[in-house]
């Protein structure tokens, strides 16, 4: 698997498909979270807790199927 990140987009190349994912982006003009994308605080146990704001856009993901590989390519390549 190969991975590349371009800005908010990340691309993963697998054997049979290309996966493209766009990270969510908060609204910079939001008055509730001030453009940070949510509200975070430290719990009494020392853990960080995060709650997303309503202004954050949804995660966008695409799967682009690639052409099927021939059986010959599998037999000619070394397994490791």
C-alpha cells in the first residue's frame, strides 16, 4: 500500500483500488468554536476529550476501482 497526502486530501493506493479521503474542515466564521472545529477539555482522569462542532463539514471518501490484474502478474512476481 502506498500513501500520499496533499493538503486536506489523502490518497491510498491498494492493489485493486485507489482510496481518496478529504479531511473535514471547520467553518472559520463559526461563533461557537471560533474556527477550531470543536470544544476540547481535560477530564479529571487526565484524558483529553473532544466534541466536534456543528460547523465541521462531513468526511468525504471515494473508492476508485482499478483494472483487474492478470493472473500472470501474480505468478511472475516474487512473493516477498
